[in-house]
């Protein structure tokens, strides 16, 4: 008798699972693959949740990107100041 791990789904180069031909897996193997898929899905959801929390944490983003924010603020200030100066010169 074969075990569920004898013919579990392999992965392709892109990380997706390659499906074996229909009728080549037993019910136990299919159940095993379903359990693996559920576990993988749970890990993916948890990783996505953690990444979402990191990306939407404004305080953390500010502390990690202080230099970029300072440069951006300086550029915006320079552009606004230049626009005001040109407006006064023409008006």
C-alpha cells in the first residue's frame, strides 16, 4: 500500500503545484494534499497579515525613511517657494 507522501503534488519552477494526471492518486493522498494546501494557505495569510501591519504602521515607516521624507519635504518646499516667487514677479 502506498502512503500519502509517495505521490504528493510537486512544485513547478514558478512555485505552483503541478497536478498529476487524473486518477493517479488515492483518496488518502488527496486528503493529505488538501491538508498541506490548508497549512500553506494559513502560513501565507499570516505572512500577508504581518506584512500588512508593517506597511501600514505610519510611525515605523517614518522612522525608517527619515532621510527620504526630509529630501521630499525640501523638494516640495523649494517648488512651492519657487512658484510663489514666480507668481509675485509676474503679478
